[in-house]
């Protein structure tokens, strides 16, 4: 059975960091034969200080992740913070993640369920309410 590993920097800090991490993940993948999904956030909206670095934002961040996907052949996972972000993010990302603090918002979960793979709630204790609310509304992309 092939194992899936989700790894990458917490937030997109620079193109150089993304390249360094992606190259290492490709090296690990070739050695171990795993399925690696590259994860990085374009916006860390849940910072404890308003002055903390949040990332490059949606447009620039998704371009940087698209570059990683193209250059290294890695699948991409990133999180979204607003339901309207699901569509533009799904144009690049293979997997969308709902941050734990947003996981119970049904609009968010429903938007995720319409794009690509099932949403990946950050914390499993929130997974059931997300899946159940989306399933009741008939979203097919949500894991049951």
C-alpha cells in the first residue's frame, strides 16, 4: 500500500523556500515511493497578531503554487478562508483544506465539496460535522 504524505512550509514565504522544499520532497518521494502532496498556505488568516506575516495573498500565492506543480510534478494542497476562494484555488490546487477555525461554516464546506478532491478538515474532530452538513445539502465532492 502506497502511503500519502502531506508536507510543505506552513505559509508561502518565498519562491526560493518553495523550490527548496519541493526539491527535497521529490527526492524523498523517489527514495520512498510515497505519494507526496505539497502543502503551503497563501494566507494564514488565523495569526495571533495583526502584524504577523500572512503570506503573499491569493493571486500571487496561487501562481507560486502553480509554478511548483508545473516544475516538480507535485500535487498541491492549500487552505481557503472564504467560500468564494474555492473556485480560483481549485484551478491550481488538487486538494482544498478547511482550517479548523472555519470547519463548521456550512457555506465554506459546501463550496469546497464542489471542487476537486474532498476537503481536508485540519482537525479530525471537526470532520464529521463538515461532511454531514455538506452531505445533507447534496454536495457530491465531500467524503462520507
